[in-house]
C-alpha cells in the first residue's frame, strides 16, 4: 500500500460545513488519480456527485463514500465501498481485496483531511468505524465493525 502523502491530498469543503465542529449531515467523498496518486477529498453535507459522475469514475466505482451518524448519544462513522453490482471494473473478490488493502490509507486520509474536527472534538476517537462492503454477491455484501477510531486511526 502506498504511504500517505499529505502533499497529494486535495481537500474541498462544501455546503458551509464547519471545519472544526461536527454538524450532521457530514459526508466524505474520496476519489483518486491512478496516474498521479493524488487524493481528492470533499467534505460536505452531501456527497460530491460531480466527482463521482464522470464516465471513468462510474466505470471504476472505486470511490469511497463515508458519513457520520449519531446513534443515541454517540457518533459512528460509516464507509461505503462498491465491491460489485452493475457495470464496474473487476470481479468482486479482486475488488474486495483491493479495498481492504487500501482501507488504512482511506482512514488516514479522512483523519488528516478532517484533522481540525478531530482536534476540536477528541471524543470522536471513541466512535465506532463501520465499513459497508456493497455487493450483489452475498459472500462480499457485508457490514463490518472495524473498532473504535482510537484503535485504528491513532
């Protein structure tokens, strides 16, 4: 897996999202360039459909979508990965392995990209991380709890 390089991360805040306060909805759209290795993170109240609607992105379906959810008195962060279904590049097993291989980079990118939020709200480190592997194949269609942010990201 490629090491995280903050110089390759480009961040856009949309929809008047507060940089250092968690106001819901707060959603992340993460895309990348295969040729340059650049990462593009949009943080907004909605997903950045402009980033994921071009032909190449619709074919590859390798973007990562994430959102904060509040459950009772605590927060959870949910990630959504398109493993298979519809018309996309690669078979489910391969895509599942690729996504799993790159998840540490994804987590690190979100943590770094939204670092002011985590600095202002250290209690978010206790939040659970859920990853939704979305697939038409039942073997790969799963929701997994990856533990607390402090166990994975810090």
